[in-house]
């Protein structure tokens, strides 16, 4: 593996589960028997790790199978996944503070051991993590019946694979916030200073609503994060723009290739808001009747070829765009 970087009454138990949710469920994992079963971790639709645990004579026995080689830097995406698999035997196990500690040993090389920590999180759900690695634990599910218990072998070594996808259903409230944000800018060319002051107040309210959705974990789809990026792009503080950039990066990671432009624009706006030159050329400003400007702007760092990859116009097209802003003058947002 290569990785970069006293018995309670029933009523009280039920009440504990209702109050604490999945955290309370972790307390169920107090004995080895709680972890017995067939567990599978998937990348997309492919079996990546298969963990088979059986209770025998007061101990857990079993195996953990995985691709022989893979690389990950964050525990979220995986590359260089090999078609060859390796199976390790469970040689030691213990329950500590409601978690299962597993030591598995490579059948072909008894000097090769890996430590894992497993925690129950819900019915037929758990997390699994290699001990000592700085990323979040992986979700793993218990499977029943005739489920496939073989590690996939049809991996493409040149492809990146990600953990099973989050919900791809867009959040209705986030869409409403985004639509209102865009509606306020449909007639930007004709808007007065007073109009923009009113928009600024509504922008602040929209950011507050988006922050609540983010804080409560209600955004899941790529579209959600891309829309939230636009909302925070219309903030008024450097941290708004930096958060917007982060949201755009998440949208890209979730598969929204069209979010590359807003990722570039949010970084440009953050740079200029901190008195540093923008690097892509997405930001235009008109000051007191003066010609539109992109300054400060470092035009040399990013090539037009890279701009094209991000959906950003070339330097020559940017100059044409700047001239259009001057005839008639507009106020880019």
C-alpha cells in the first residue's frame, strides 16, 4: 500500500440512541461479536476492500483483501490501482473505547503487517482507517446474502477513483439563493449606485443563508457548491472570496468541470482584495468614469494555454472584453 501522506435497561438504551443518533450506535461496538460479518468498501461501484470477520473461540478471525498497490494523498481519491490483489489474515484484534483494532498480516510475507481501526456508525455501517495516516476514516458497509466478496480487478492504472459518490440531488434552497443572486444582476448596465447598495444588503442575507446550509451539511451535489461559490464571490471581504474559491474547488472535485471559471475568478478576486495582482484576468473594474482596468494584473504567470483549460479568455480576448466595458460603460460584478 502506498499512501502519501452494569447493564442498562432497554428503555435507557433506546433513549440514548434517540438522543445521540449514530454516535450512540458506536457504543454498541463494545465486543468483538459486534463486528463480525462481511464488509465491503467501494470506490464508485467497484469493490476496493473486502473485510471478512468471523467470531471463533472468543476471537475474531478472517481476512482483509485489497489491491496490491494504490496511491492516495488525501484518502478521498485513489490512483495507480493495480489489478493484482493481496489478502492478509487477521492475526490480532481487540476492542478499545468502542473501536475495533485490527492487525492483519500478509499471507505471503509475515513481516508485512498493517493496523486498522474500525468503528460502527449505524446499522450495517462502519468506518475503517489505516492507523497512523492523516485522513478521515473510510465508510464500509456490511453486506448479506450473495453479495460479491471479491476485490475488483478491472482497474485502470491511469485513472483516478473516488469514494462512493455523495448525493447528487441539488439543494432546493441553495438553488433559490443562487437564482436570486443572478436575478439581481440581470440589468447591471442600467443599475445606479443606490441599486447596488440595495443589492449589497440582499447579498449579505444570501451569504448568511448559504453559510447556514454549509454549517448544517445540507449541500452535497456539485451544483450546490458551484452555486454557493458564486454567492460568496459577491461578498465584500477577502475571506468571502477565499471561501468562494474553496467551494468552487469542491464543485470541480465532485465532477462539475464548468466550475473551473468560478474557481479562477474567485482566486483573482481574493488576490486583488489583498493588494496582490490577479493572475487569470477575470476581474474588471471601472473607476469614476476612467477606462476599465484589470490592474493589478500579473499577465506572465499563467499562459493562454492554461487559461483555456480553465475556461478563461485569452489575453487578446480579455482586451476586447475590456474595450466593450467602456462602450457603453458597465459595472462588472
